[in-house]
C-alpha cells in the first residue's frame, strides 16, 4: 500500500513535472512530506497568487504544463486570480489544492472553501477527488485536458483524507485518456480549406491577423511560410507578438487599441482577413461594426465556440492552427496578386513609424528600446500591466515565440514578476526581464523574497512614473486631467531590494540607462532597476474606447 | 428571438448541472425552463433546456455547452420533429357547488387528472405542451389558483432518430 500523496507525486512525475510552485498549509502536509524527498523541485513563493502566475509563466515559456500547489481555504482562494489569468490566455496549468477531509466537506470546517465551485468559471475543468484510488486517472486526465485542444487551467482539489488514504501498490495506470465528452478537432475540414484557398487566390488586399493561438500551437514557422508564400502582410495581437519576427518586412506590428497605424489602416482597408488563432477581442477590434468592414473573413481556431462569437465569419476552419496552416500550404496552388497592397502597407509602415519625443529626458520608450537593443531577441521579456506593457509591446522587437509573456486577456497587475520566476525555471538558459510599472510591481513585490532565497536571476526594470500610469492617461485624455487616486508616492525600490539582499540601481537620467541595463544583465543573481521616467508620458497611438480602430489619437494624420 | 429546445446529454456526475447552469447564467443566456433526470444509459443524464435568443445566441449556446468536458452531446430540437411535454400540478380553489363541477368539466376537456380532492381545493395533474398548460392555467385562474408547479419541458425526437453520444 502507498499513500494518496505518494500516488499523486508519482502521477505528477509520470507527467514529466520537474518544478512545482507552491505554499504549504495544514491539509497539504501529507503532500509536502512526500515532496521532501522527491525529485520534484518545489519553489516556495511568498503568496499563492504568485505560485499560480509562476506556473503560468513556466507554461508560456516552455510550452509545457505549469503546476502550482496551495493549501485549502485561503491558500486555494489566493490562486484564483492566477488561474483566471491563465484561463483568459488559454495557458495550460494544473493547480493542486488541499481540501478539508471528505467527512467535513460542506460543514464550513476550518479553512474550507468550495474551490471547485469558485473556480468553475475560470478553469477549463476541475476535479474534487473523493477517493485516493481515482488519483492516477484524475491527474492523467487533468494534464491531458490542460494541454490539448484549446489549452487552459485545470484544478484538482485534494481532501486531506485522500492524500493520507491508501492506494494498492501496483494498481495499473490507465494507458490513454478517453473522455467521450471531449474530443478536440485538430485537422481542418478539407472543403473549408479549399474555400479559404479560393478566397486567398482572389484577394487583392489580404491581411493575416495572428494571435496567441499561433504561439500555443507552435505554428510560427508555418505562419511565416504561409505569409511569405502567399505574399500577405501580417499583423499580430498583443498575445501574438513574437509569432512572426518583429523586423520582418511583411510584419505591420500589433493592431488594436494601441496598434500601429499601418496595422490598423491595413485592417480597415483589407478585402480578406485571415484570422489565425485569435478571438476578436474588443481591445483589438474597437467598434466591431467597423472592424475590417470590407473584408471576407477566414477564421482558423481550435475552439469552435470562438468562431462567429464576435464577428461574422465567411469561412470557418476549426482545427489546430499548425495543422491547418500546413494543409493550406500543401494545397495552395495560386496566390493573389498582392504586389500593390504589399507596397501600400509597406509605405504606411515607413510613413508612420512609432515615435516619441527623443530628447534628453528619461523616457520609458527609450528604456525599452535600449533593452531591445541589448537583448536582441535572445531573452524572455515579461511585462506587468499598464503603460509599461504597451511600451514593451511596441518598442521591443520580439523575434521568436515564447519570448514575450504578458497577461493579455485578464490584464492582471502583479502578474509579471512571478511569471518571470516561472519563465526562469522553464528556460534557465535565457535571461529573463520583467518590465514593470511602479504600481504593478507593488502588487507582488513580496516575491523579492523568493528570488532572493533561490537566487533567481530575474531582472526587474521598473518604469517608475509614480502614477498608475495607464489609468492616469485615461484621466488625462477623457476625464479632464482629474487624477483621482492614481498618484503614487515615491518609493525607494532599491532600498527595498537591498533589504532582501538584492542589488539595484536607481536611474534618473537618460545617460545612465544603457549602463544600468548592462550591469543588471551582467549580474548573476536578481537585480532591480528603478528608472525614474517622465511622469506624464502617454502611450500612443491610441484608439479611444468605442471608436473604429483607424480613428487613432496621438498620431500624424494621413 | 424565439424559444429553442436544447437537449443536452451529460455525464451523470456531481456538479454537472451546476457547470451547465452556471455557464448559461455567466454568459447571459436566457433560460426559460430546465429539466433534468436520468436517461436510458446508466452513467448519463439528459438535460432539456428551453432558451431564448436569436440565431447568433443559440449558436453560442450550443457551442459553449458543447465545450464543457462533461457534456457528451448537444442538440437543438427546435427545427426538428420532436415530442415535447411538460407536467403541471395545479391546486385550485373549489368550494362545493357549481364551480367545482365547472372545474371538473374543464379538467375533463384538457384530459387533466384529479389527483387530490380536498373540501375546498382540487389538485389537477396535466401534461402537454407549454401552450396547453398555459391555456388551462388561464381558465382556472378565475376560480383561484392556490399553488402551481411545472416541471419544465422535456423533449425527444420523433421516429427512430436519437440524440446519442459521440459528439
Ligand atoms: C489587479 C489589477 N487592478 C487594477 C487594474 C487596472 N489598471 C490597469 S493599468 C493600471 C495602472 C498600472 O500602473 P503601473 O503598474 O504603475 O503601470 P504604468 O501604467 O504606470 O506603466 C491599473 C490600475 C488592473 N489591470 N489589474
């Protein structure tokens, strides 16, 4: 006989789990005791929210399933923001939570919370295990569900008596997972693919709109080949950055609320929109009626529910993005005559580059540009949420998938720092930088303790404007500069870092940027850079809420 | 906007109904009625949901429901030949005298059964489609309905066709 906890650890090992991010508590002690001499590495975070974000960052950087562990009640509840973040961006995470013994379930026992009920809306699926004998099957199913189809988080709730329960040694593990209610479609329908090819062959102004689905399905190479073979310009969403090299001549950059002029004009004027692994999010489309108003739409997605959800589609193709792109490439005989269109979009790109006032003031865009110049795409860049996120998206040149990690769907402040920790364990060979706002960084600043304890070489680049900058920007533009509760008093972040025995530098002048970044990147351990940037700098271009995406402010008008 | 009858075959597990119902409320789908119970297969249940919405909404209802891991099959029975039934129990005020006789007559016309007789009330049981039960309810209202309960609609395809697994 062996305990449920031992069974659990063995099941995790079978799934190839090497790292768990977690925080202990009473009802998970049997699991922690098993971890004590297991080969699985456990990283003790300082807040369970960070455990969930770290598991998510691990998953995004590696393409594998990230795992977090928390105790029941408050521990489990603290995971929720992280689970919801992963859910909105379709990230494969398995969250393990302790639960009170089955006999006390529903009794409002000490540290009981109905975590399966609480997380139902933000998980792809979840389990309450009531019998230790089910553990092998449940763990196997959970990992399978998390990583297949449209990926997403799965939660397993483990009552204490299940962890301490006895399982017969040598109980056979089910071979393959078979769930009659879950059969994702991977291959696109041939007839739809041919219809799409007809549209592509006839289009004069086609545009690829690519998103996070391309990254999730590891389809970057296929997408690039498609774009080049069919001679179609491409724009990516925030989540799709890095899916196509940022400096590729056909890449128009990001579209949407803070998209480039060339991308947003191209969407408005295209006659065929090829949407690949995207979901027509409102931050992308602006006013939906005026999004790609003259275009036929091809939509490729593994989740049938995304097709037609926000925008009417002419050719729906349900399938894995990689498999569908391969099929399109295999069957493509003729491409459209796009030379004029490629020249036109290229001209927009040249005419309307991203720009900011590059004077001798310390501006956040400059910091990001310098970082981009130093890393040359050979690092993982994580962001927080707000202006820092948009400046990084716009001014850093992402060249490869899985090198850009950000909370796109939920927009979770405090995500970046713990996600960067996860990214480090997924890719220890890569430098990892968290570009942060002073507001966001303070949401999970306690993780300085974690990076200090394990000497995790994450570099934090704070674009410190002493404001909740993005909210202040909206107040400036749409609320008559009434800065209601968005000013943050100065914080000496380097002193805080030092208190955790972490090094740091405060930079107040443009001249010091490059050297400070070089110093941080050359340091072995963690490092905190506090850039005191221009306080009222704004992110432009910007599409005001409710406007069409070609109605940008802060730009040179065509 | 018209009511659609959607038949959902699900795994018979704890919490499945709340997964389905929770998804409906979260996404703002308008449930008119919902009936659930065991079906021909031992490990499955069948949920019949009447939901209101235009074509776009119904398409989302079908797709989002289908996405749930415990959902085995979803079918919209609206445009297909199907048998639909509801059951209602109606407790109606029936003092002895002419009104009681009238009520019994109405019950007869509607093929409703008297399942309880009290000194001042009758309980009628009626099955049929929604319109029939609505009509009976309207007629009985003049006598005073003390209590009423309806099951929500259940439905099956006519003929040999079935709503079976393998989605
Ligand atoms: C958890 C959470 N709370 C609130 C918000 C709303 N919000 C979006 S951006 C932002 C300001 C971010 O400020 P900061 O981190 O300093 O970054 P900046 O915009 O200045 O770069 C806020 C409050 C959010 N996205 N997440």
